[in-house]
C-alpha cells in the first residue's frame, strides 16, 4: 500500500476551513520563536568567556597537584 500524502493533505484542507489559518499561525509562531532564540543566544554569547580562564587555571593546578602527589607516593616505595 502506497501513501498518497498530497491527496490526503488536500482532503484534510477541503474538510477543514481552518487548516490554512492554522498552518499560517504555526509558521508565524515558529518564526517568532526563532527570532527570540537568536536574540537571547547573541546577547548571552559572551557570558561564559571569563569562566574559561578559571577552568584552565584550575585544571593546571589539579595537574600539578596530581604530579606532586604521584612523586611523593613513588618516593615512599624507594
């Protein structure tokens, strides 16, 4: 059995006079949501910039602390 999407869509449109209005409203809502998202994304794009340096410094300190702890542990076995 093959699907007849175009035919089924036309039968729905013919049966429902509000289908075109609904489709138009949905398109407008999607466009409005995309505009709000793009605005929020661009306004918050630099928010986490300073946090990168905190993460880098913390990672370096953790690596140095781990290296120091490993050398102390290895010194105990000698």
